[in-house]
């Protein structure tokens, strides 16, 4: 990500200042909690995609910075709410908001961040950008609920998996790229192209996350967390659909009833590796990456395009 970070270093600093301004409130407790959240932010991939998508299509504007802030506000709000739903005590190696302030405060903080994001756009008449990103929030909620529904029935259809990750993970990155493009030029054609680009990058990103569950030489030991949570990911879906009826029944029984037993989880991991599930998912991931790169190559060859290519490759080559 070095090229991307150096190319928009100044713009990222401006975004940082504006984002901190965007979360300020008149309530001391709120300020203390949002300050805690801001200090522990992640890699800022989504704001980078917003800024670079804008730069690819025209100049970075005030509307671009607001779009990047809105994306980060929405993303942060969903993470805070997710930690409540999952009862997660940790986020990025630190205590989560839920661990420190419990459910009620965490839900209210998430709601506050959502409201601040909506008002940031509405107060500046960024209606199209708000529409793009509100659609992503709707899709993220639908994807999460669909995953909960299917994890109960252990539906093994690959098309359902892609529907879930397209909505749950890829939608926000897709809308981020579209919002960035629109903020620079108000060009619906470029916004649609970059939305498609972001969707494909987001799907590749999620498949990479799925693969982390199974480990590798360069990543380390498999975690099996998705199996423990009864989440059906692409390597597992493919392997189950290739297996004979007896093996499939045995594996599904482990996922349903023995998913807390480390030895049983290891049996599922070994089954997936031996069935070619890792190879299949990796091929799919690279296919989505290459589809995203082919959309990028419809734009002129510039340092901005190179930076976006670098970000795309980071999503599939990362070790964490």
C-alpha cells in the first residue's frame, strides 16, 4: 500500500482532521468514547478507496472528504454494533467498545455515529452520495440476516454464499468507490463503473478472509473460527458439494453439533484441504481480483490507477 499511502498522504491527513471533527459532540462521555474508537482505527482502506476513486475521475473535492468521512462513520458504527451482536470483547487487539461500556452504551454510540454520518451529507446537500451509502447499509443488514438464516439451516448453495458476501462485505466498498467517483465529477457512468469495481474487490477481500480460517505456511495455523460459528464459507461449501452423501452428512453433523470441539473442527479443516476447497476458493478470489483490474484498465494509465491496482493486490496478497 506504499504507493497509495504516499500518493494521497496529504489528502489522508486532511481526511483525518475532518473525520475527527465529524465525530465531536457536546457530551463528554460521547467524546471520550469516540476518541477511544478513532485512536484504534484500522488500515483506513475504505477512505483510501474513496479518495483514489475520486482522483481517478477528477479532482478531490470537499464532497470527497465528506464521502470518505461518511464511509468511515458508517463502517465504524457497524463494527460497534457487530461487537454487541457477537458479544465480542476484543477489536483489533484492544478491548472493544462493548467490553468497556457494555451493550446499551455501544448501541447508542453506533446510532450516534450513523446519525452524524447522515447529517454530514444532508447538511451539505450530498444527496446522491448519501443515497449510494445508505443503500450499502441496507444491503449489509440484509446480508447479515441472510447469513444468520442460512447458518441455521446450513444451506449449501454457492449462489447464496455470494449473495451474502456481496451484500454483507462488498456493498460498502462498492458504494465507497462509487461515492468517490461521483464526488469528483457528478458522472453516473464513472460511478457505476467504480461501483462494479469495488464490488469485485470486496468479494475477493471476503474470500481472502475465508481462507484465513484454514491457515497456510505464510499465514500460520488455521483458526477454524468460521466453523466454530457455523458460518458456511466458500472453501467449505465447495468441499461439501463435492463429497459423497455419507461424508457430507458426517461433516454437517460436526458443524451443527460438535463445532466447539477443536479435534472435530480440525477434521473439517483437513477435509476441506484434501477436497480441494482451498484451491477452488483461491482461484475464485483471483478471478474476482482480475475482473476488478480489468475495469480499472478502462481508465488511463496514471499513478492513481497504479495506486488502486496496488490496493486491489493488497486485498488478495495480505497476510492478515
